[in-house]
């Protein structure tokens, strides 16, 4: 489930006996946030302090936000979808539940971020890039006397029965990226044979894409499939966590941002959108445990971020796997042939 929080700077300051900033402005922006909670909160606070515009923010996974936009299509309640894997953003663009907007900052972004805008007809834009992978708990691995996994194929070993966790791709953009990655690596039929075999080793499919990283850190499962930056964040607390870039190659996300179609606060929405693409705003991510590659060329890459030059990335087909029809088809097959076939 998602959670909801509201940050009202004026309210906080008045409670402390302080006056609001001189730059206090009228207006509110409703943001559906798909990044981690700490980044969501810090972004809301940063934008309020910068502009004086009140932020009403809800945090959910990318798949949950996409489903919410479709459900609210005839009565939109949000203004901005901030973060989360790019494929659901592209699918939302395909459904026209987001609307075109071209920020003046677009030319400052890396090619892959601009390409995301181009392929969506400017209905979304790249915020960050993150590589998919998996992690394992070295202490648990040693206690179970299992060889460290290095490849996707290793996760099928009987020794990992009940010891692998990945999210449900119906709810999680991270897990959708994993599903689409395996299909592109192996071909669809071989990919589903792999996923059916992997299902025998899965302990559970949570809704949040970052949940497997925490489960690995706490020793609740030995292996977790998720984005490498989420594992790196968890490893700062749990030193037993190791991060793996699968030997066969792996997919990646272009975390994105979109203006929700029918926004009730169009001026505030575009102000948030433009601000979120600045180096000042993007630097908030690394300060709050999110170690992706930022899209603005002027934003320093967090030193903890994976070295993408050392990761074997596949030629991910964002156009195909950002399609609503392809998403529906593959998720239906996954639910029938994998999850519900347990």
C-alpha cells in the first residue's frame, strides 16, 4: 500500500513561532511520488522552500500510480507523477492519462532522458537511470554453504529454494523491468520457462520493487532481485549485502516524470516539473539514499552509484515494453503461467 503525507511549510514554521519565507507564493501541487520515501519527503520540502508552493504528496510504486491514473482518468486528482520506472510512464503516455509538456531544461539533459521525451511525444521525460540486478546476503550464503550467484541462471539452483524474492510486476515497475529484461535476453517462451523455474525458488512477491533489497539486508531471504542502487543503499546499513550485475546482461530503467492529464494546478505542476530537472533538485536524490545516474548533465553523479560502464546492459526496447498492449499481454501471461501456477 502507498502512504500519504503533506508538507506545509507555513504551518510548520508558525508552530515554531517563525514566519514563512518572504518568497511565499499562492498555490498547491499534488504529486504522486514513485521514488523512495526519504527522497519524496526531501523533494517536497525542497520545492516548498524554493517556491512557497504547498506540496501534497503521495508515495506509491510505479505500477500502483499507473493504475491510479487510469482509475482517475475522468476525474484527475493529481498534478505530477514524479519518478518510478519509465515503462509505466510510457504506458501512461500511450493511454493519454498524461499530457505533453516540454520543459525549458530539456536541452540540459542526457541523451537517454531526452529520448524518453521524444518517444512519448513529450508526455514524459527522464529523471534518472538505474541498472537492474540482484543482491545477496553474504553471511546467509556462507551459513547455507551456497556458492555466490553471478548470473540469472544461478538463481534457479535448488539451493535457493524459498530464498529468492522479487516484486510482483503487476504492481512494481522494478519487477516489470525484470520481466521485460528476461524476455529480451532469452526470447519469450524461454523467458517464461525460466520464470516458471524461478517461481519454485521465490518466497514471496511483494508490491514494492525495493522490498527485496531490505529483505536481503535483514536476512529474511538470501537473494533479492531489484535495482542495484536500492541494494547499494541497503548495504550502507547491512554490510553483508553484495550487489551483482548478472553475467548474461541486464536491463535498466529510465526513471521518469510526467504531467498528469487534466491537472487542476497546471502552473504549479509545470513549476515543479521544471524545478525537478535542475541540478539543485536532482542532487537531493543522492543525499537521501537514491544513487541513480541523474539526467541533468550538470548534476554530480553520486559516488555510490554503480559504474554503468562496467555493467553489461542490454539494448532495452523502451518503445515495445513501454506499450500498454505489451504490458497487458505479458502481465496476463505471467499471472497465469507463473504466479498463479504455484
